[in-house]
């Protein structure tokens, strides 16, 4: 199984550099890295060029002009361009533990997609991680009780918690593993959904409607979320309504999605 990591970013090269450093330090590297860039400038382009020159695997930089929050379209561009069978979706402000890709690979099962957890860092811990580009000891991270419970890597125990954890770990596209053919089957992210909010939940609702089951990766595939101010919520209600509509109607495919970007 060939595995691609898709990193979504917009104008935060310091965080992206830390995220890429984590990818480079994996026990089991990916077969491809794709940067889904929602309109970043020259500093990000230079960073990706330098990373690609040093990377042991192919790197693609897929850029689109920034016309508001269009993370779904940026991810679709990357999904369309990779030939890897399995896709790990990761945000460019997430720094991963060294077994992250190994854990996702081990968990991958036909007919399922996998939701990873995220450990939220405060501003101080985030800046320290960005500066050092190495994960500090968990005791120094200032974590909430939930963060402390997520940060331990216990892969042998993880598989037994996969179903139960679905009930309390939220759907977040910042850490997900999905078969590419399943993403193509539901036409990827709905590009009618712009602005922050629910585009990931709506995608996963369509996966569920198509019979693709969720499993949650608890105590493995650990990713640390770097602190940043909250995004504007102007479109959150509209996007939430579209997500709930997909749940209610059983829709499996969106009209505007990854198919628009496939090379025939």
C-alpha cells in the first residue's frame, strides 16, 4: 500500500516548517507528500522547495489563489494529483509523533476510514515547538486532562478502543486516513462549502452514507495542534446546514468535488 500525506496550509510557514520536520522524522516515511496550499506567498514556496530538495519521497506543491477559506478545494487538488492508494489528511499546523504514519498504515482496513486525535497546545508550548522543531516532553506541554490522556502511545490497546472512541472524538480533517478510491467514490470535499466549518464532517457523512465505516485512532497516530487565533465563523451556520442535509438525505456524492480536477 502506497501512502500519501496531504498537508493543508495558508500563510503560516513557521508552523508548516515544524510540521514538515515531523514528517521527515518518521519511522516509516510516506510515499509522497502533497502541500495543499490555499494561496500562501513566497516564503511558503521557498520552504516547500527546500523540503522537496531534501526529501526522500516525491513532494508536490499544489497552490491555488486565496479567495476566502477554500481548504476543501485545496485538498481536492491534492487528492486528484496523487496516485497513492491511501491518503492521510493533515493540517500544516499539526506536528506529528514519530510513529504517526506507521500507525496510520497499520490501522488501514478496506471499507473503513480512520479518525485520528489531536493534542491541543497552548501558545507557549507551540512557540517552543516551532523554535526547536522537536517534540518536548509531554509533562512540559501544559495540556488539558484530555490532551494528557491522548498523548500516550499505546498501539496494542488502540485497536480495542476504535469503536468506542467514535462516540467522543470529533470528526476533524486535520488528522484522518482515507482510501483514495473511497474519496473518489464520494467525489471528495464539497467545494460548494467555503468558509470555515463542517466541510470535514459533511465529507464523512457522505462516506458513512456510502457504507464506509469510521474507526478512531486513540493512543496512536498522535498529532499536536499548534496554537493560533480562531478562524472567522461567518459561514459556519450555512456549512453546518449543508452537512446536516447530507446526513438527512443520505447523499453520497457532491456536485462540485475532486472529479473536476482529475486528469483524464
